[in-house]
C-alpha cells in the first residue's frame, strides 16, 4: 500500500536552499521518470523518514499544485553521522508496469551448529510489479548443515517477480567458521610466551630458596 505524503514544489535549489529545508524538518527530493521533466519537491521530514525505512517504499505524492504521482524511492542520501535524510531520488511508476529494484536478502532460522549461515549477496535485483514491490526476500536456513548453498536461481520469488541477478551467483552459504592461520599462529605464540615466562619465574623462585 502506498504511503500518502502531502508535498510542496521547490523553486529554490542549491546547497543553501537544501540546508534551509532540512532546518525546517523537511527533505529535498527530485521526482523523475516517464520522459517528464524532473520535479523538485519538498517532503515532510517525519513522515518521509518513516516511509524511507523501506528502501523501495511506494509513495502517493499529493503535490501542492493539485496533481499527484505514485513514486518509488530510488535512492536515499543520508547524513554520514546523524543518518538523517539529506535527499531522495524518486521515480514515477504507474499501475501495470514493471520496475527493477534491489531487494534485501534476509535469513530465517538457524543452521545446525557449529555451522553458521553467511549471506554472500546482500540484495537481489528483481523485476516486479511497480505497485507490489516486496520489502525483502527470505531464505530459510533452519537446520541446514555445512556445505548447504543457495544460488540466485534457487531463490523462491513472489508471484509475477522475475530474477534479474545472474542465476549462478552465490547468495547464501552454510559453513563452520574456521580460525584464520595467522590468528592460530598468534594464539600459539602467546601460549609459548606465557609458558616461557612461567618457567623463568619458577627458576627464579628456586634460586632464591637455595640462597636462604
């Protein structure tokens, strides 16, 4: 379901104008697509932040000039430290058309210990109905053992969705974590040093006893 936002048209551009908007708790954005000229918008900060929790959120934009557009969030720019919204790129969509979107991969369940499931590919690119974009793709790893693998072509997709990602790309692998060789050498070295120090301490104590 589309998130309805009442938005305003922007007439002032540039970094200074964008900073002033953000100071007013609004988010600058650009709407484009279908061969139309880009439309510069000002979005309500709080409502937009809630909608943007889903990277592919569908928005019902009610413009201040009385027009409206359905749009997908195509790109989000955030403040590097505060992680607040700095700018949004929005793309116009229409009922019945398909769009290519990157959908996050999420694991469900737990692999059989001591193995763990590792996500090799964080997102899958799908071609989906513009008005029915899934929030995530779930892959069940419950009870899976070491050696279990899921490739893009193995993933079960929502109805009417098509995989754009290469079918032979590895998405998830179940494996037993192994200590890196250099880490193991470091542990052995620390143990040897510790044993050496204990030996020297014991010899020193023995010499002291003889003198007494």
